[in-house]
């Protein structure tokens, strides 16, 4: 292929026509040396290139020559070094990739509607620089899929285009975290995402009225709660259960109704909000709370399972809402001591559960047993502990919060990867993890006055920004009125690399982004806060004209490519959007993030005493999570046991690798019912041979038999093949003792034989782990 060279000079844009058999190399004149190569696939391509007045970078305009409306272009940004670490927003972060995102040839194939800003970027740790390709506002109109290239020597894209404008940037960066921050600052400067102004007063009215209309009584009339899902088209309840985790937000909904009632003068909302909180506290009980309740049968977690079980995020959020509501009502002379006692009960449980390194497990049951041992969301306890320290004056809570923040930063967030915020899929990279970490670090900064928390807060904030769409892309036309061309996708947020939907969960954290902007004096956080508060209101029906059953509704997830139409209204969507208005008003005295960003907010006085460590040194179990990815083999004929698939000598032939915590149907296995096998190889340390060791897993659908080194150690549920009948055990926590004689130091084989009778969910839903307690510990 013939290579042409074009050297750029500032202020002198140059144009060149490149034939399909040619490759144009652009010398950007940047330090360190950086070059761009462009080649058309099938038609001549006109390329206009010039340096931008942005500190470093170039602007490229590419368009096919002649009458052909569309062509395909390959563009590569090459560097001399290797070992690049990648940023593909919503797809890849550093060396962590989304499911099925990376193909063997190093390409990411992303539908153009799902691309984010930047398209693709990389950090070069040797050259200490960041590079990025940023698609500029006049986006290509051709549909299809863009291939983003992640190679050892650079980054690039292949895309069908009618016309394309790209910014090519090179920025100094000494860490991956600083690279993300610099790139996102450039994206906000170059793209200038549009702000779609919302009528916040009308929106709050509609949201609060809809939330109040959603509240239903239990069968006996003793309790009230918000049903999990309501059909947006009919307004009928689609899922009657009341959930206390983040998608249900029973106590949070009560807090938002109290706030709306106080601000808008509707006393009925205040009373209803108080009753919501009272109901859930009584249903939930002290300590680890219930997260599920069936109002039609008047039963919940404790009646079904004999114990409650909850993720750290879920229980801390609701207890913090109860504590905030307690303070707000007390200022009005209304005492609710049970709300304070409920918050303290969880605070005390968590103090007892916190390990000597400051960590907390991801999920617990009410008996104190750890159900998920990962510690990557330890910081989710920080806002509750900080608030308890301020309300009660008990320094233990603040000391524990500081230790939790130290663990979160040193063990997890320092690398610039944020994982596990969505408690229903707690082991994947997602936007909620970054938002929750941002909230925790800011609470520590404001409570202690210690500026060491600014860097972690900035790292979390920059990661959060990568999940927010900046394109002024009209919503694609759909059957229903809410798909309107005058609505822009700017402000929509990807859920996770493994979920192609968009949502509006980050609206809740508008006040945190404003606070970060005030502390750092970096405008990108303030602009993101405005997008989160205003643009997310485009999809809320405030006037009854968007096709929903009633004003104030909004569906949970939006799909810009497929699945368009009316979905379900989930309780947390309404409460999140209310919180984006109410929390800003509480913090700044005004509801509008645009005005709040101009209001001076003094940092609160730090607490009078802060311990560097919390001094807890209790004897804890040890946990050994099994591999994040596991060998899997479908067994539609149920022959695995007879053929020895559970034996350590079993060949790897016929086994594929899938995420360890996913039902096999989500990994492309077409086996709606029947047997499937998971297989792990785990290294057991010598000290584990003397103690009580168990295999544990939270959630297997429907039944299982677990083998260690070829020997059956436990079974849950009844499997027709072995027991003659079927009985599901999908709600049961598995905890199987492993006889000491079976374990050996070093490599051990664990096989999990699952039987699924559910066509929608099959097999493992959480990552298994080994648990060890010393023999003398009860």
C-alpha cells in the first residue's frame, strides 16, 4: 500500500484525497511523537486536517469523494511504545473488559448509538501520555457498527461514514486516573453537550404525585409500600412485591414524599411518607434488614428463609434515608425515635462486622454470616457511619468510616476501576460503583477536613463522567409519544459494559457532582451535574402527553437501538429523579443545579477528633473467592456424572469459559432447562488444612450437587434424575462442609452440577467462595 505523508502546521488546514490503495500518514508534530494513519476501504476519501487551538491535538474531517453516499474508513493512532491501557467508555476500563466486547483480533464492535465520548482512548505508561479519538458533534448519519481497535501499538476505528469529524488528542498523564480526567475535560470542552432545561417545580409535583399514587396497602391494611414495577401503558401493578434494595427504595421513597410535602405544602404526602418509613422499619426489623416483602401474602424474607439477607449498599441507603428523615422531622418538632434506633442498629452491626483492615463484605445475612465475601463496596457504609457520628456524637462511627475509606481506596479504587455498585449484578464494572465511591469520599472529606480524600473523589468523579452520553443525538422515532426528535440522548447513561440499555440512576448524585466541582474548581463536574439534573427529566411525563398511564411516570431502561416502546416504571426511578431536585435544594438552598453551582457553600467544620485507624482487631473467618471466570459445559442429556465430569482427571475438551456468577443463558448457551456444569481449579494454602472449610454460594437456580476433588460434599433441591422428583432450592444459601481428608495443599478441583427448571435463569447467579474458620472458633 502506497503511504503518503502530511505534516500539519498550526492554522494551516490541509486537504488531501486518498485512494483505496493508499494510506495517508499525518505527522501531528506532537511530543511525544504521534502519528495518525488513514486509509479508505472502497472509495476515494477527502481528508481535511489541521491542528486545533485546544492545547494539543488535531481535527480531522473525512468524507467520501464523488456520488457514493457512504464509505468505510480505517484510522489508526500509532505510538512507539507498547503496554497501553485502554478506556472505551461503557465497554473497557484499563485491563477490564465488558462481556464479549473484545474479539480475538483486538476489535470492539459497538453499535453507533451506544458509542460514548471519547470513542476510544489509551494511556501510555512509558511515555506518560494519554491519547484519544473524540467524535465531534456532527455525528455520522450512517447506521451500523463501529469497530474500535485496541492494539499493542495504538488505537483506531473502522466505520461506515457519510462524513466524519474527529478530534485526535494527546495529553500528558502520569497515571491512568489522570489520563481519564484529562480526556473527559477535553470531551466536555470540545463537545459542549446541550442542556435541555426542565421545569423543576412541575417535575417535582408530577413525580411526587405519581409516587403517592403508587403506594398500596398490604392485604391486612397494616402496612403500606411501593410495588416494585408498574406497567407504563396501563398503570397497573406488574410486580406487587415491595423491595427494600436499591430498585425498591421503600424508605427513600418515604423521605422524598416528606420532602415534597414540606416544600409544596401537601400534608397528605408528609403523612404518607412517614407511614412508608414506619411500615418498612417494622417489616424489616433491626440489624441486617429484609429486602423483600409480599404484601398479598403478608410474608417476607424472614418468613420464607428464616433470616434476612442484604447487600451492603441496599441496607445502608435505606438506613441513611431513615436517619435523614428523623433529623428533618425532629426540626419540625415531630419525634420518631424508632427511625434513629433502626439506623443505629445497622451501624452497630456493621461495626461488629468490620474487619481489622477496615473492610466489609458485600452481602450479609441477619445471623451475621457473610454471603458474598468481596470487599469492593466497603465504602458504601461510609455515608451512614458519618451521619451517625454527627447525630450521636459517637466517634467510633467516624473512625470506622475513615478505615473503610482507606481500604476502599488502597485495595480497589486506586487503579481507576470501579466495580459492583448495582447490587443485582455486584461483580461487574458499572457507573453506580463510581457514584457511590464519589459520595463516600466526599463525606469523608467534609467530615474530617482532610484533603487526602480529594484525589479519590476526583478519580471516582472522572470515572462517573465516562458513563454519561454527551452526543446531541435525537431519540429514534418510535411507536409511542415519548420517543421525540426534540429529545436529545445527551445525559443518558450506560448501565454497565454488559447491559446495552441506558438509564437515569446518576441523577441522584447531582449534589455530589456539584460538591466536587466546588472543591476542585474544575468545571466539567458542574456541567455534568447540570446534565444529570435537567436532561434526565426529558423522559418524565409532567403533562400527560408522553403516552404514559399518568403524569410523573418514566420507564426504567431506554434502548436507543432495539426494544423501543413502553416498559415498566420501577419505584427507584421516581425516587432518584425526585432526589436530584430535593438534595440540591437541601445542600444549596436552591433546586436548580445551574444556580446551585454559583452558590458559595462553605465546607462544614471537621469533627473535633479523627482517628487514623479504628483499632478493631477481631478474629474473622477467611474467604477464598473462586475464579471470576470458570469452565462451563452444558449437559442436556444429564450424562456428566456417569462420564466423570466431576473428576480432577476430566479433560478440558468440550468446556468453554464464562463468567463465574452468570446464569449460562446470559453467556449464549441455548439450554433453557436441564443440567449444566461449572468447574473450578483453586489453590488452597497449607493453613487451610487445619480448620472448618466450607463451599459457599449465594444463589443457584434451581438445584445443585457440588464435588470437591471428585467427591460429592453437598446437594440442595431435589433433582428428578437422582431423587425421582423436582423441588427448587433457588432461594437457599449453600454452605457445604468440606471434609479435611478431601482437601490438599495446592491445586484442588471443584465441580458444580446444576439442574435448572427455569427457562429464564439457570445455574450460578453469584460467585462461589470457600470459607474457613479456625477449629477453635465457634
